[in-house]
């Protein structure tokens, strides 16, 4: 038979005395809202976005991304209660805007995008693809273009907190991730702004000097590929013969490339078409 444990009552003063001998009494838990990667030259330098800083969003959501990019300076000054009201008004406005998706390429997803806006406001759980669908819809309605990173500042910090507290240079860490476009970048226009944001809406990259992203994209994306980031280029529709015909007219083509599968060639052409657009912006 197990002997029941006996517990002893302890006074408040005794607890205080015991706490003075706790070896971890000086440790503090950092708030996730204020957790940032420190770098005097810009917190996203280690990702190749020189001069850009990641603005952490509270509450974290795609709606907060939209609120922030509308006026980053104004958003940063808003107290939390005002931000909440701002998100309420914004979600209503965006849901009304979904009527503009009728008779467009997104007409079949209009109802889903409407529902996703409401789900984002309510903090409901998203399926992974829901994030991209919502970014796509919001970008289409507001003439925006998003480059989305699945590796986020928050993720890096959560896995490296102890190292960061010891002063290790974040730029030396081996950070990899996935880059996704809100729509086919070969159809993008320089007239519309481009924003780099966290896939799940936890931060958005803001230029510290108001520098537009357009002329930086070609070199930045090429650098991210060299760092082994996975870039989800859009596939080009067409038969294998049509793909080969177009690719063979481009630099770097070799006859042995014909042996590649159609899917590989479709992605290769999608990358070439997108980089052609970004090159024209440089």
C-alpha cells in the first residue's frame, strides 16, 4: 500500500526566503510581441534585404499586414485597443470589396475569400493553403503584390533564444525556408507595390528609408536560391514541345535539357519569365 504524501504549510515569508536561493531567479521570459533580431544595420540584413526591418504585428494576422502596409508609420503608433478597432473596420471594408471579384479570375473563390477575411478577424485556424488564397484575393482587390516567407523572424528567434541572449550574430546562423508569390510574378507590374511578409502574417518587411523593393528583387531572389531557399516559381502551361521551343531560345539552354520531365521544364520557364520581369525593374 502506498503511503500518502504529507504536505507542510509554508508561510509567505518562508517562500520569499526560499526564492532568494533559486539559481534561476534572475531569468526573465521575453514577450513574443517584442522579440526581435538585433542588428544595427537592419534586422533583415541576414536575409539579404539590406535596409529593411521586420515589423512584428499584433495581433498576428494577414489583416494586420494589410493595416500596417497602408501606413506603416501610423500603424506603429497605434495603441492596442485602437489597432483592434482598426482591424474591425478593415475586415468589414475588405469583405465588401469581395463583390469586385465577380467576373474575374477569382470569381469562384469570392465566397471563400469573404469567409477567410472573417476567419482571420476571429482568429480561427487556417489550413496551410488558406493563407495563400487570402493573400491572393487581397492582393488582387487592392493592386498589391506579395512575396511570402514561410521562415519567419519569430521562428528563428524561438529556436535560437538562448544563443541570441548570449550575443551570437544572427547573420551567421544557417537559415533556410520557402518563398511563395501571391500570384504569378511574370504578370506583375512595376506600377503596383511589392511587399515581403510572413506567410502567416506575423511580420512585414518595411524599408527604413522608403526604398522600393522592385529594383532589389532580381539579385535578392537569386541570392536566396544560392542560400538553398525553396522558391515556388509558377508553372507555365503548355505541351512539352511548346516549353522546349520557348526555353531553347533562352540563354543557358542545352540539347540535353530536352530529357527533363515536362513539370521541370514548366517550372524552369516560369522562373525565366519571372526573372525577366524582375530584371526589367533593376
